[in-house]
């Protein structure tokens, strides 16, 4: 089985130290994280990690099972690139005089879907989003014009076949009793002991 790119999506409670524990799971297995993003999800109080790795599917399956053992982790999914819709954001800082003097650069930026977000006398910052190949291509195009700085965000991704995590939560509630139910059962047993 050969390695390929997988996007691992982890739904969690927002707890201090969880990011560190998840990162340790990867480092113990000597798996390099290509990109990691954490953000709120569609459900209040539930966060979503989006992690990109290059690994075999068998290793990814084991990794996901290990991550799900963390108390705060609700569910882990893994997907190939054709099973998700994804983007990355990139920022590019270039000298303003180069942009102003050479209309060719401005045309190239338009061709790559970039837009100016800051224009100063000494530099201009452009923004674009897309797949890594697209954002890397713009780096190559801007380098001859004095690219000062470049930064790219981690991947954000949505699973094509997903109906949203709130649907999964409804399933969990139907199959597993909530804390309130367990607490009530415990209290009822205590009441029986006291009434005997």
C-alpha cells in the first residue's frame, strides 16, 4: 500500500491541552503533519481540527481510532482529496513600485484571482485562495518582481458526503444515554438504598 494525502477531520470539545495530546499521537507514530487548522464547527461548543498528512490508509485508520480514544474527541473522519472541497489562503507582500511600474504583474495577479488587501508606499499585500499548486504558482510568478514575504494558511475542508456533524450528534444521543440519564439512574439507586 502506497502513501497518499489524507485529510483527517476531528470533532472535539474545546479543551485546554487537547491539541498537544493529538500532536503527540502523530509524533509517537513518526507521522509528519503537513497542515493543521482548528476552528469552531457548525455546533456551538464543538471545535473541528483539519489535519493533512501523507500516509497509507491502514496507518490512517489506526491513527483515527487512537485519536478517538481521547475523552474530548467526539468523532474522527479521514478523506482523500477527491472526497472533500478544500482551500488554503495565501498572502504575498511585494514592492509597490514594482507593481505600479509593471502592468504585467497586475495582469498576472488578476489571472490568479489575487486582490490587494493593503497598499502602502513601500509594499503591497495581495491575497488569494485555492489549492496549494495554485498558491505556489503565484509565488513563482512574483519572485522575479521582488517578492518580500509569503505565507499560506492551513487547509480548510468540507467533506462532500457529510450532512453536518449535528446529524451525527443526534445519532449519538439516540444510541448512547446522556450524562443526565446516567446521573438519574445513579440517584434512583441511591434512593432505593436509603428507603430500605
